């Protein structure tokens, strides 16, 4: 379960900007300008390193939440809500994340039991402490063996 909450915070955003689209609003606290990851494509059983760049309008504080919804052929296969700061606690950018932060990179393992070669459509939404929207992003992800 921790993998998927981390996946929510990072990996769901790891697909290039062409594959994932914003479903957020101009009022969201985080306005992403680019998302990149290595390796591309992500591989089951290996580490993935994700770099997010953007403008953070409000500090991300303890109590921020993230929700990941996954669908396979339109059918729900995953729905998890987690504390975003708890998911980021082991990385280089734990909460609070100040507004001066313009780039975040975090690496984490992709467990060997993640299904490979199946396109999962993800929708990831996040709210800051207090309920303001941080971001929304959606798109397909396929892990390779």
C-alpha cells in the first residue's frame, strides 16, 4: 500500500507531459511546468527517479492528502487516499515544502509484483492542508518487465 501512495505522490506524475494531462485549475497551489523520469519506460523491480518542476503558490504542509484512482479498460482497479507528507517523508523534500522550491527529485523502487505491460489510466488529485487543491493530473502508465 505504501508503494501506491508513493506512486500517487510521484510516479503517477512520472509520465511525460505528452501522456499525462492536467485536470487541475489555474487556482491550484502547484502549477507544474514539466515532469520527467528515468528510466523511460519505468521498469518493474527497478528504481524510478522523478523530477517535478513548477511553481508552488502555497507551502505544502503536514495534512496534505493525495488520491490515486486507477482504471483498466474503464473499470476501477485501484482507489487509495494517503497523507502526501507521510509518503514524501523518506525523501529529500519532506514537508513542509516551501514556495521557493521549484524542482523536486525523488527516487523510489517499483516492486516486482506490479503488473507489467498493462495500461492503467491514472487520475491523481492532491489537496493541501486546509483543503485547497494542489494539483490534478491524469493519463496512462505502463510498467515494463
